[in-house]
C-alpha cells in the first residue's frame, strides 16, 4: 500500500497546478519627493499586466568632471562604486581621465534593500595599494522619486562630491539620476542587477535578458541539367561524371551519369538550406569516376547566392549556362598546375524558394508556418502574451564553494522570435517576472519554454567531451495555442520534468501567465479549412528523407547564428528547444506510441464488446430496444445519417461540461517515462553512433530483433488477409473461385428480386438471433476465407 501511495503522490506531483499570482501594476500615491510612502492603489494598465510587479532602485551613473588628480601620480584612474546596504556595484575604471563618461545603470531589488541611504563613491584605482577616496554623494531612500511609466526618463543632475567629513571642497562633480521603478523600466534589461552581484568579468554579459530573431532561412534549389565538353585528366577514355554541390557544411551529389560521355545529362535537383546574410557560396564540382575507389575533380565553379532568382510560386525559373574552371594536371602541364583555364560549361536552373516554409523544428511542435518571402505573409490573427513569472523548488545543478547552487534562466521560442530571461544567480526559487509578446499567424502552433542552468559565470558545471562547459537542462514546457480559450489569462505552475539515464526526475516548477488575444475570429475559422503549410509543400513536396535532412541542416544554421549573438544562445540550448534528437530510436517512445494506437481503437473495441453483449442477449431489455431501433431505421433509412450526426452533436454538448480548464501538460504515464527500465533509458541516451561495449550492443541488437520479429509477424498476417481478398477472383484456387462466383450470381439474382428492406431485416434478425440458435463453431464465411491461399506460400 505504501508503494502505491508513493506512486500516486508522484503522479499528483507531476500534474499542472493552478496559481493565483498578483498580476498587474501597482503604484504608490504621489511618487514624488515628500510623497505619502508606499501605500498601494490599483491602476489598470495595458502593459506588463501578466507579471508580478517588482520594484527596483535605479542609479544611473552618467559622467563626472573636474576630478582632482592624485598628488603623487599627478593623474587619476576613476571609477564609481554604488552602495546600498550590503550590495555594491562598480563601474569600469578609466586611466588618466579627469572627466570620464560611464553611462551605466545599477538596479537594486527593493525587497532586499536593508538600508535607508544610497551612497555613491568615486574612487581612484590603485593597482598596488588600496584605492584612493575622491568623494561621495548620499541620497535618502525616502526622498528618492518614483518614475511611473509612460513618463519620460528622469533627467540626470550634477552633484558635488563631498569628502569624508561631508565638505564639498573642489572634489569635482558627478552626474547622476536616482529613482524608484519596476522591471517595466527601459533601463532594466541593460542594468547591473543586485541579484547577480556575485558575477564578475565576462560573466556579466551572460546574465542579461535578450530577444533573439531567427536568421531568415531559404531553400536553395539547384537543378543540375547537363554539362558540355567535360574533359578528364586521362584523355584516352571518355569521362563518367557526377556533380557535387556544397553550401557551407552541406554536401550533396547527383547520380553518376550512366553513360561515358563528355556531354553528360542529369536533370536532378539538389536542395540546400541557406541563411541571410548569405555568407557562403554555392560551390559545384564536376568529378570523374576514374576508378571504383577514386573520384577526380575535373572542373568547378563558385557562385554567390545573392545573384540567384527568388521564386514565389510553382513556375519554372530561367536556366543559365555557367563556365567551369579547371586546373591542369597533365604531364606536359607540370609548370601550369596553378593556372586557371576554361575547360567546359554547365547548365543550371537555380533559385531561392520563397514560397516554402523552412522547417527547423520537429513538425509536431511547429511554431511557425509562414513562407520565407515576406510578401506572401498574411495578417496576424492574434496576439500571444506571456509572463514568465518564476520557478519553484529547482534542484541543485552544480557545486560552488562546496555547496550546491543553480543559476537559472528561461528561454521561450515561438515563431521567429526567441527570448531569454536574465539569469538569477544562486537561487532555487528565482523570480524573473518578465513579459513578452508575439504575433500569431496560425492558432495550431506550439510555444516552447525551457529552463537552463547557466554554467558560464565561473564555478562548476556540466561539460562536453571536449571539456567545454554546457548549460544544463532543467526542464521543458510546451503549450499548443489551439488549446487556449480566447482572451483568458491562464496562470499555472508547470512541472519541469527531465528524463535521465537514472530515470524520471522532477527538477522544479515553472510559473507562467499566458493570454491569447484574438484579432480576427473570421480569419481563424478560415485557417481551419486550409492547408497547414504553404501550398508549395503540397504542389511540389519534398520526400520524407529530404525534409528530415533539411530540418537538421536548418537547425545547425540556427544554432550557429544564435551562438554568435551577445550573449550567445548556445547550441545545446537551441538543440533542446528544437527537439533535434526526436527521431532517434527509443524503446520507451516505441511503447508509448504503440499504446497510443491501442487507445485510439479503445472506443471501437468498447463498441464491439457492447454489440457482442447485445448479440448474446446478455441484457434482454437492451437487445429488444436495439431490435426496435433497427427496425425503425430499416423502415425509415433516410433517418440514419441525421441520427448519427445528431448523436455526435449531443455527445459534444454533453462533454462541454467536462472540457479541460487548463492547458495540457507533460504526461508521464502516456510517455512511459516512469515504467521504462534502466537499460532502455541507457540505450535512449546513448550517442549516435553508439559508444557502448560490444556485449551491450549485442544484447540490444538481439532485443531489437525480437521486437522486430513480432512486428514482422503482425505485418505478415495483415498482408495475408489482404491477399486472400485478391485471390478470390484470381483463380489461384479454382474451386474456391468457382464457389465464390456461384455465390455472387445467386446473391445478385436474390438481391434483385428481393426488396432491400427485407434483406436488411433478415440480415439483422439473423445477426441478433438468440444464443440458443447459435453454434460455437466458426461461421461458414470465416471458414471459407481462412482456407484461401496467399502469397506467403511463395516466400523463401
């Protein structure tokens, strides 16, 4: 009983929870010098209404002037230190400058301030001894003004620096602005934060919140038509060539021309993924199959991508001939190996496909369906607003100074826009309270959230095989927009679940506030009747293998481009958000998908069982009512379809009372995450190709053969039943075919002379007959069908 109770408790812990955060903005009365203190009053606002308001003390350090030089060195290396209680923030220092400009903002969380004074010190940097004191300015916290958006920024003012005794004697001046605000202030994203005061050096750039935009991706279609005057190095034999195309790290090849000829033809398409700005070129090389194990380059050409035509529909683009270049390698050309000279030309039809959507996500969790070309975009149908509030109960991800810690940040991805919250250091319950907005072009899309531990601030962390640090995964949440009601605010706490080789683990909870606002209900209804992807995906579709390869290449390009931003959105983060490993074999996923299929047929199975009970007269009253309904439908067949649709309508109306009240969450039972065995999880997290020992690989291979053998048997049985239908009229079994043809002739005559209602009534009464008139042996049609041959007899 205790294990069952623990399992039930885990299931409840893995469920989504409702929360009631205090959303919206609250401002004090007045908000000026001499105001009446922090007495709150509600104020309706249209911005930042999906997060809990967090107050910050802002100090903007602009510049200083007329700073006195050090009497010993005759110069000054100034920097500013802002101190509020136990928190200190410092600007960078300038060398030998009496009028420096810093233009830096410091933000101190109000709930952690334990002082009534704000102190701003100007010091002289000393590389050897203690830094010299130049002067300071003090502010009383009760006198700090409050800035209420959308007010303009507070104008900075000049303040005279005072010495230690509070005297302002030629110590210079400093320009400052001090105010109380919230996270909605425009200075917030770039400010130094007191809750990350322990981060030093380059780590400061890795903690800020940022918005990233996906690079604009194109499909580059290269139709290799033919080549002329291809001249191999060995001129005694005609060439048998193929074309190899390369864009960046992507390499594709045409088929080998079947004939040995200097004028080969292919007419094949090579499709690449390219990103703006176009940094790579299209490099085509014509290679000759000199021998079974040797390919020699005959000619090549490099073409910039921005010179190609952009195609916005299915019409063919113009083809062009391009001159190829080759290098001489003949015996008599030894002194001309580096001389470039004309050798042949190639016929190409190249275009950038603007009418396709470049897939860089797993198709089931796609967040954008718009084509590449902006002129083909439709108007947005809604606005998605998300408040990333906080995380609760995060697990320790690394060890710093002998104790566990977590430096958490959250990433959200929808459409072309990625957002990253600031990093809250050394906290298992970080509060971000950041709000973001996206335009929605299709309601049947998914927004993905991921929480990560920042391992680039110094200290410990997870590393790759190369020794480089990587940001650890804490958990992921997906929300499909079509499951949300319009104009309703959802405030929920989502479990952060991670599957590890040791098993399923809850890493904490992510609290979100979400609102999906409709701009055009007519447009949404219109979209439900139209294709999910742009029409070119259906007029000229790619193969499944092509799409999977192109998605992988697009994901790599996105990861590289976002990794070059500042701060970078690292490759491991992008891969986790885009589900790059979703196609890898997993015994756990296979079981989950199998039972998903079984659950699909559960309704049909339940219906067949109920009909069996009716047929067996388990409940005579029900069986008699079914007889009555059957005869009514036989007498009035025009009521059959209306009755079916009315029945489905009534079921839908009844189920409205039990409709889901919150978005769906990760289902551990559906995913078979808790029931997976350790060896299955170890196999799922294995590298590709595998890095396990041979005996482990042999065991897994044998297990896979066993599973595949059962699948093979089921597929074979299905094929056998289908082939028996075909063989009925093929005379493979002449006696069976003769009997079937005689039955068909008799049935045709009988059905022609007998009214349909009579036939249907007789068939229904026969099927619903009482068990006393039934035999336990198989029926005659079943016996006849099972005796038919199949093509399984011809298999080796």
